[in-house]
C-alpha cells in the first residue's frame, strides 16, 4: 500500500473537512491484480468548489464534469465529484451531470466491474458490482447491461478489447454478444478516440488475443481502411506480437494491406510524429539492411524495426543491427567533415543550387559506407575526382 500513501493523505484532508473520498478506477484494479499502478484518481462527495477550498493549488481542468487537478506534495491528483450522468446524445459526453454524495451511485456509471471498485484510506474496498470476483475469474463484465453501457458510449467496446490485450481477461458472454450485434456503433465515435485505444491495445501483452477478438466480433468493420480489407485482421492475428508504438502498428498494417502510410494517417487522423516514424519504418523495411539503412533509421526506432523485420521477413536482425550501429563512422549529417560552404568555396564558378545538397548527401553516404574516410582533405579529393556513387 506504500504507493498510495500520498493519495491517502489527500483523502484524509477531504475527510477532515467532512467529505467522503476514495481511490477509484485503474489504480485500484491494477493493485488488486498485482500490476504496476499508474495514475491515482480520487472520487469524493465534495463538489469542485468545496475541493478548491480544501487545497491550496487546484486547477479546474474539467470542472463542468466535476473534475479538478490538485497539486499536493509535488504530485498531481485528479479529484472528481461523485456523479450520475444523463444520456449520451453525442456518444461521448453525457447530456447532463448531477453531483451526488453516494459512492455506489458513482461507481454504477462506470464501464466494467473491474473498474468499478473504490478503496478507502483504510484499504477497505467498496465493490457493489463484484469487480473483485471478476478479477479472480479474469473476466470482463459490464456494470449493468452491456447493451446500455455500449449504447451510451460505443468506445467502451473498444476499451473492452484493449483490456483483453492488456490484462489477458475474457469478455463475458453478454458483452461479446452485444459487440457482435452492434459493432457498427463504433463508427459513431471520433476516430481519434479509437486510435488512442488502438495504441494501448497494440502494446498489450495479449495483443494477439485482442486482434482475434476484433476479427471475431467484426468491430474491424467500423474502422477506416480495415473495413475495405476484410483479410487484414486475419493476417494481423497470425503475425502480431506486442508492439512498442502506434507507428509500428501503422507500418505493419501498411505493409500487409499495401495501403501507403499516408492513407492510414489521414483516415485515422494521426499525428505528424506517427506519420514520420511509420514512413521511416516502411521505407527501410522494404530495403535490405546495410550501414546506410541503419544510419537513416532514427535510433529510437531500432527495437521496433527489429520487431517488424522479425514479423514481416521472419528473420532476427537485432545483433546485426547493433553491430552496424556501433560501427557507423558518423551518426548524423552534422558530423560530416565538410559542409555546403566548403563545396561553394571549392567550386566558386558554379551557381548555387540543388547540386550542393545532392553532393553533400552523396558524400554522407560514401562516408557511412566506408568508401571514403570522414576527413576534410580526403573528402575534397574524392569530390574533385568526380566521386563514385
């Protein structure tokens, strides 16, 4: 319980002012499972205005929904008022939020029973929906009827598959049946939200089971590009292993579907960072690995590149890549012994243009491939001799 000590002191302050407060959500679930605990979220009977009066440093990050961020002893804690919610007309946000003072009513609005457990400062659990029993059975059961939970927010279907990937749990019969019958509800959800769940899913230890579940329930039919490639989920379920990033996932999907990375990025509304990493991975995976390929590969992609080579080409190149990386004479273009200014001074009669960039790139490649030492005088001689490409 040591990891909760500071959170319990936050709870104690709320209790000293006459309010109830509990740890809730994933932290309680993961603690009971025996996994590493992430963010510590607190639910309380105090309204946001009352929380603001209890603590010195409070940021109203979602005050209309009852959530504030409290800075306490150099750490941040999200504190949310117990609430009940109205209908979800936009399939994302409740039309209305009403604050309540009963923790059980608050837990009743959550998605799965494993996430509907609260822990008091004493360590005592409030578990009205038998979440602990579901943990013991390694089962994902919705709070109340699966149809109602998924109709309110269809993203909960995707969250369920993500939890399968992370926890290795099995979806209960009712949840799985509603997913199969109402899979196209997922298409109502902003693709950015689905992508966030997909990124967590692809990192999960049990990703193979999760991808098989996406295939079996037909949830893929509500997803961009996948819906046009019915064979893709089957190929992924045969090849997939836990990945390190969404960029790896997109690179693999692009290679298996022959759809360019740009299509995936556009349809899934992904970031430029994901686009750049995925494009690098695909481009280099389509080449044989050598010093120049490794040089062009940003080193933060090394592990992912090795993983994808093993999946896509069924060979293990980790040792070879490491050896090549260590033997590179330069690590980036800034280490090249010559610059554009040198080329301009060596060829004063030539008009400035793209030849400078092209010649620098040729010199960089020659150095990386050990065809010429990274020495200014030797590079100058190489350039004057017309260089080889």
